[in-house]
C-alpha cells in the first residue's frame, strides 16, 4: 500500500491481513498494535468469537491454521458482526489465495479478511516507515483531515 492510499485505512475499519515470515509478521503486528482501535482482543478464535460488542479490534494469528469448522464459524461471526464496527487483523505465513485455490480455505472468508493486505513476504521485517505513517494517519484522523 502506497502512502497516497492510506486514506482507505483511515476511512473506516477495514479488516487487514498481514502475510509474511513468522518473525516479520510478529514485528509488524507489534508495530501496529498501539495504533489499533481499543479495546483489542488478542487470542485464540474462541476468545474472538465470544468477544462483546465493546471490542473494536480482534487479532487472529495464523489464520491459515484454522480448521474447516473454525473457518465456517469465523465466516458466520463476521456476517453477524457486520453492524458492530469490529476490525479483524489476521496474520498468516502462507499465501492464503493458494489455499483458496486448493480448496483448503474458504473463499468468502479470504475476501472478508483480506480487505487490506500487508504483504511483507519480500521484507525481513515490517518496514520502519509503517510506524511513522500510522502516526501521521492517526493525527489526520484526530483532526478530521482527509489528506493522504
């Protein structure tokens, strides 16, 4: 995502999928966490699915490891949560679209989770300027600015 496109993230609560090596994903998630809308629910799928309406951001790690049943449950929960303004940030170390093509991951769930893709597979770590961009964009949200 280019800096000129950050208005997409600022305009609502899009779900985000972070894809890359385990270390890079964790570093990127650690950089993102302070900027996510609170309260944040970190945990296993059952914790996320039982979260209350006050949760604004749910983080699901290693979404590629979800069983068929868990994928179905998460997909149904996302349909029901549509009006609750909950953002899902999910992580994966595998390219989910290939799993969708192989019939191992629900296509509808993939598109719900992949509203904004942070593909850090080509980088060893989350880019240092991500934190700076988030600070700038958060300031723009607080002032009502729509500049990218």
